[in-house]
C-alpha cells in the first residue's frame, strides 16, 4: 500500500485502495452527495451514472458481520466495471462465529445486487474454519455504468 501512496493521490492511478466503512467506500465511488442524500431520505442510494469502476476488485475477511453484507454487496456491484472480464475475488471464512457473517449469506446479498458468484477455491482441512475465495461478476443480462478494457483481469476473471 505504501509503495503506491503517490499513485493513490492521483486521479490517473490505475490502482485504488479503499479502507473504512462500506458506506465511506461507496462515497468514494459515487458522485459527491449521493450517499448523504439517500441517508437523509432513509433510502438506498441510487446507482451512480458517473462512477469509478474497476476490472478487478480484491478483498479479504469482508463478510464477517451479517448486518453489513448488503452494503458490501452493493459496494462490490458498483465497483465492478461493466463487461464480461470484470470480477471481484473475495476471500474469507465460510462462517464467522459470534457475528453471524458467512460466505453463503454474502452470496445471497450478492445475488440480490445482480451478481453471479462461484467458489473458486476452498480449504477445509478439518483443523480450522473453512476458508473460501468467491469470484463475483455482473450477471450476463445487465450491469451499471462504467466500462471495462479487459487487460490482466481478463485472464484472472475467466
């Protein structure tokens, strides 16, 4: 992260690092005011027409709390560029004890956001919690704003 600090400060950066709440990350993707207007109306924000979109989204240990899964799925959906090569690879435990998060719960939230999902890696050694990597893509029948130019994501996401 620190090695790319100068890049992150530039709008020309091809890599972006987001940290913090999912709502704050959504605000980074959307035009100014989209989140606050929705919160004031106690409604879900509308998808942004002009937004930042990415060919590849990576994340780990993100679906730990059940209460935040829908917002996380919205963030992934809006972060993905349109196009058949864009995808997200999210890694985590199959179940988080005590907070209710689970891979299956996140998959349900992702489906509600119009994303296809597939477990592409699973480790179940019997000695620890099952871990998975889930690949998410836009459903073939539609998507939201942004564009994809393929590149490295084409081979990772196919």
